[in-house]
C-alpha cells in the first residue's frame, strides 16, 4: 500500500464530503491536490529536517572548517561538497560562512564547493523528490549536484583568482581548530526540535504558495499546453528555465510542488530540475550579499560555471528520461 494513501483518503474526505465539491471537476482536482500535497509535504519536512538537524548538531561551521583544513585540495572539494548536503545554510549565511572558511585558511575553491553544494543539494528537495518521484530521480539529483559542486570548486581553485576577493576578507586570518563543547543527547533533541520548528515557521508561506500554484496548474492548465513549449524536445527549454530561476527568491520547499505539477503537465524532468537548481544555487539575492566580500568578476565566474553545470544536468536528465 502507498504510504501516502491515508493522506489521500483525508484529502478526498475534505474535498468531497466537508467542502461538498463535485468530483471530477477542475476545482475538485485543484483543491484535492492542494490538500494532499500540503499535508504530505509538511509531514515529510518535519521528519527530514528533524533528522538532518540531529546530524547538523555534530557539524557546526567551526568543525567543518577543521575537517576541511586537514584535507588536500582535491579531497577537500569532495569533502566540502558532501558536507554541504548535511549542513544546509540559507542565503543570509553566505557571508559569515565565506568569511569563516577563507579566514580559517580553507582554499577558495574548496569554499566554493561547499557554497554550491549547500543550497543546491538541499535536504528538503531530496526528501520531496524521493517522495514524489522515487529514489532513482533523487539519486541522480544528488550525484549531479555533487559533481557540479566538486567541479565548480576545482575549476575556481585552479584559476588562482584569490585577488578577486575583497582584501579585508584575508585580514584576521585564524589558524588552528576551535574546541567546541559537546552536546548531550537531550540537548541535541531539543536543538533538533527548535531548529525544525524554526525552519517550518520560515518556509510555510513558500510551501503554501508553491503548492497553491502547483494546484492551479494541476487543475486548470491544459495537459498539453506546457509540454508544447517546455518539452524535452525543445532545445531552449533548459537554458530558459535556468535564466528564469535566477532572479526568483524561494527555496526547495516552495519549488518542489511546482516541479511536481509541471512534470505532471508534460514539462520534462530535466527542465524542471534545472529551474529548481537555478533558484536555489544561482539565487540573485545571494549574489547581492556575496558582492560585499567578492568582486563582480568572481561572482560572474562562479555563476557561469555553476550555470553551465546545471544546464548540463538538465539536458542529461531530458536525454536519459526521453
């Protein structure tokens, strides 16, 4: 039995019995989709954020820097990308993380591998993709994100462009590891609970808006309309999706419901994933924040390398799933 079957029964009961909406109408389809996805996504979010926050309690930024400083430059990119999966940080954390890593002596390329992986391979996106599309899509999403993060950091490291970082960043460079007090099991559970509630408070508007738009697409947009303009056969669909995603400010929790609705209406998986990745990894607000610590040329290099990687992933998905 589908683990989400009880949620579907709840959605059906609320749609057809409580709200008395006529079955098999456009409104019924939209409302049923909205209720089902809202309940399912909030359950998934609560479970996965709590689990990841337990892991995160063992990996504060100081400990991450200490780990990366013990690795050679190539292993550092790989470790940084892997750490980015389990230590997701929001856009507002970009500057303190960048400053902390560079001032601790972490190589610039390794720092960028972490900065790319942390928003791109989002734990929320992972669990929602797993729930909506299965483990194969979720696995390819992880692998493609890791490859992009590792290669991006490696390329930036080889370019030797430390001069494009604002000079004040290298001031007050610190050496050595920071000893952190350990947390008890009770403290970790309390931290996980508080962190989960805090994240849910921040993302619930994005989730509801994303599901609402997805429900409208599900119920009212003709099945072949979007596929006609954004199907896998359209060469421009992936680059266009990336460009559209850059100026948007959202997170995976708000984008994933759109991914579900768009793919259901015939938009290719590669195109929708490219859109999602560009929103989370090529966020214009993040670039504006990073402008305070690095020069425009470095931001453009960073965006260009990551953008090419995202488009490659989009085309690859469309080719594999065609």
